[in-house]
């Protein structure tokens, strides 16, 4: 039996984690940048269970810059998201929040991911859902999905990993959460070296 796999990518969390794990001294604008579809294809070939997996959906969640506040970053973001969509990903965006004296930040991304994972599990749109994130705000939906007797879907996690970076999502016993650890070789295989900034 073939299991349908959906990969949920918390983009900003994945990007920042790659910077922390593999670019202690950032030297290029593309450092930390990865191809979410390539990541999903990699995860599809791995797992704790003896089963065939078919990648049916890649969902990327990201905050969108404001056109008027930061037009260059906005245009780069639009171009990058379009590239992901051409590769087959579904991109879900939410406007960045701008507060006085603070850098822009994402708002509502974790809630959107949690909702989509739970709804997708109940609607049986996937058999296995893999969440690539180390955001602990996403533990409640993972715990619910892993312990609910009403849902047949399984959940797994993914995280970057090396000697300096060992963050991952854990569930308290008796729940167990399989985690795909992606190392520097994996990171290099899925790097995206495209500079999406507008040329002028």
C-alpha cells in the first residue's frame, strides 16, 4: 500500500535554522536558502516504516513583506514564491507584522500550519504529514494528531542537524515523534543559489 505524503514547510523557521546550522558567518544573500520541493522529495524517500511513499503535496508557509514598506523585498518574495509554485509547491502567505522600532515578524503562520495539518488529517488528504520546523508552538497539533484514536494519519518532523545545531520537536511520553535529521550533506543537496532580488 502506498502512503500519500504531505510536507509542511515552515519557511522562515527552516531558513533561519539553516543559517544557524551551516552559516555561522553569513557571506552571501543565498546562504540558508533551500528548495522546498527538493526537501520534500528527499523526505519522501526516508522514514521509520516499511512502506511505499508518494509525495502528493508540498505546502510552504511564509510571511509576505509589505509592498509599500519594503518594495524590493516584496518583489523578491513574489519571484521566489512563483518559483516554488512552478516546481509544484502550494504557497500559503500571511502579511508580515510591522511594529514601531521592531523588525517585521510573521504573525499567524503557526496557527495556519496547525489548522491545515489537523483539517487535512481529518479530511484524509494525507496518510503521513511531515512538519519541517522546530517551532514549539506547533507541538499541540502534533501531539493531538499522534495521540488521537480518531485519525489514521501519521505525523513526523524534520530538522537540520549538526554538532552545533541540535534543535528538534519532541513530544512527551508516551507519544513518539519520528524526526528526519538533515545534515550538511543534505543541506547542500537542496540548496537554492538563486538570487531572487530585482535587478533594478
